C-alpha cells in the first residue's frame, strides 16, 4: 500500500490522502478538498483515481468531490447515514465493511461517531496498520463536536474503538493541529516531558513532510488518551472542584473536551 499525504496549505490546515495499490496504480482519494493538488499528484505518479471517500459530511472534506469526480469518473463512498448530506454518494458504508483499492489494498471501515454522527475511519489491513481518522483523532488531540456530533459518542469511539488498536498503528488525521494540541496537553499536564520535547522538535517542521505519529506516541502525548493521569485529573479538579479524585475516564474525557472548546 502506498500512502500519499497531501498538505493543502489552506487556512483549515487540511491533509488530503491518496491510497494506492502498487500493483495496479489504482488510487482512492480521501477527503480530496484540494482536488487540483490531488489530481496533479496522481498524474505525476501515473496513478488512476477510481474512488473518492469522505470520512464525514463537512464541507472542508467534501468540497472537492464534484471536480474530482468530473475529472476521473470515480465512485463516491461515505457513511451510509450521510446520503442526505453528501450529494452524489454511490456507496454507503457501515462498520465492518471492507473497501478495496486495486488488487492489494484492503481498508476496514470503522463507524466512529462523535465529531459528527456519520463519520467513518479507515484501518488498513496491513502488517503495520494505518488509521485514516478524519476529524475524530488528531495528532495530540480529538475532534470537536460542534457540527452535528456529540462528546459522549466521541468518548465511546475513543474508548471502545481507537484505544484498543495496536501501538504501532500509524495515525493519518484530516488536519494538522499538532502544535496547538501539544500546547493544550502541556496546559493540562505540564509534567508531560514527552509532549514538551515533541513540541520543540516539530515547531519548524515542513507540513509537506510532517511527523507521522503512532498510537503508542499518541498514548504518551494526547491528553484524550491519558484519562488516568493523576496530573490531568488533579488539574481538572482545579477547574471543576466537584470532580472526585478518582473520576472515571468518561467524566475526564468530557471535561477535557469542554475545556478544549474554549481554549
């Protein structure tokens, strides 16, 4: 499997992706907002885009669909409940479906509500899994729930689907928010040495060649995966004094998401 991460350079800081079968050159474009960059990259590499997949229905992920499909004739795939929100959808996806690209690439569909209620993530069926997580999981952060989602659903997605994946899972998010997210981690957990080191390492990184994290790294530096940290809990209790010292993970997650909304 070839993964081509495409930095849009726009104000939303989107990443677009091409997933390519190395044998056939067939490609799937994930959330190709910048259809021009995606099309040019495929043309330069000799790849044929045959599918477009939207992780969810927000315009900064679907906005390139029409031009991309006009140029390629690709099929459009998204969550089956997004059919009224994403025009021209050809294939509705549900949990456990498998999306194939060419002869060698298979991607497992995960139904991951929270950011919206019609959100999918894709998990590659490769020796080292790769997670294409849209706006659910970010590097060092979690998606917001302002645009049709729900924080409790997001917690359930994190706890029951994402946090059980293997440590070596590669993380490919829909946006580059890593610097701000690491700053939030350090605000909530100032003694997180790894987060501080990483923030210094990536301050000047080229977004065209960014760090690709793993779930193991996220478990070290992502506050939303550090719900049992004594520092995280004690700092939350300073803001929410009614929170018990042994607060459950769900309560910690929801309070973190609440704080992050206005941080």
